[in-house]
C-alpha cells in the first residue's frame, strides 16, 4: 500500500474555529480537497436523508418526525462542529472506508504500520489524523504548527496510549491515489500549507524549545498515557524520538502499555452513529449538541 507522493511534501492544516474534522479529512487525503462549503453540503444531504428515513419509517408526520424536523442540523453545529457521518461521507467520495480499530474488520491483534496508511483519532470535540506519507509516519494534529514525525515504533506506542486514555481510533482503508485534485474554491477557504519533512521538523523543534520544560525526566513523559486534553503529550513524544537506544525504546513501550487507563466515563465511538462530546461515543442519536463531532 502506498500513499500519495506530492513531490515529497507534507500537507498540514492548522486549527481554525472548530473545523478539525475538515482538517482531519484533508490531511488524510494530503491536499486541500474539501472546503467548509463542501462539508456543509454533505451535512445538509445527510440531514435530508435522515428526515426522509424517519418520515418513511415512522408512517408519516409523527410527533417524532415533527420534533426532529424542527431541530437544528444533527450533522453540523453553528460553529462548524461536524458529525462523524460527514467525515465518512467525505472519504467515501474517494472510495475510502473509516473502520473503528476494534471492529473485527480492522482488528488484527496489533497495529501493522507496514500495511496501514492512515488513522483517525477522536475524543469529544477534537479529531486529528496520523498519516503515512512517502513511507514515513506523521501526526497531523491541527493543534500543532506542523506535522510531527513518528517512527513505526512510536506510531504503535502512541496509538496504544491514546486508546488507553479513552480516545477512539479509526483506520482508513482503500486505494489512496497519488495526487488528489485541490478544490476550485478561492484560497481564502483553504487553511493548509505544504511543508518539506525538514521544514516540519524544524518548526516542531522550534515550538518544543519554546514550550517544553528544561531537563524533563523521561519517566515523567511516559509514566501516564495522554489524557484527552494533554496536547503537551505530542511534544513530549517528539522528545523521545531523539533516543536511539533500543532497550530504552522497549522500556518506553512497556511503560506506555502497562499504564492503566485513567478513570473516565467515555464510551467507544462508531462511525455509523453520531459521537457524544461528553465522551468518545457514537452510539447515541439524540437531538442535542451531543450528536455533533469535530
């Protein structure tokens, strides 16, 4: 399986409003393929389909249908928080499937970084992708200033630690094409930039040198899995990439996997239903803002 080359460049989008679902899809596709307008149209199509199914399945203009029809969109909030169904629909345009990592279709007992191309990570109101480009793995979290390089070893350890902290992980499968056409919308609607791997590493190191704590012990970096809001974990993990000793790497992996998950009421997510911002669940289809994901 091979991903797009894009001339050796990495496509990254930085966070704008609550558009991380859009940023996630575009970084999976490695190009400014979709715009906000595109996502709004997908959300509108899904809303119409849901109303049609409820009308036909409920036998007409029932109270449930009238109540559902009077509510705001179940697939996008006023601030741009899109549901998981929108992400799925966008990737289906390119014959790509979003599969929960725990699904029997995706589960292989371990993460095979040689076979996979992209992962999508979700917790409450945040989405980001982990993507292989030109044979190398990168964390394309839109909260970071640039893509963060991850070795094969650290991809598995990082995803395991996210799962332990309650994140929902999806794998994206299908035929990834070499070059995706960019949107015809004007440049003001695009939020991304193309970076060489060297430029991305330089930006990440610069940010880490400003924000990180000097002489932070390694054991404080890996003793706990990342909490859902621990953005510092991304930066801490990058520090570990400086270590080349295989024994140390093994110790880090054991530490990550031995750490028990923190107390959380979060449920697991599923791409077939909407996600609850109070936890990574997609098993509910209620009518509140809990059904919208970003």
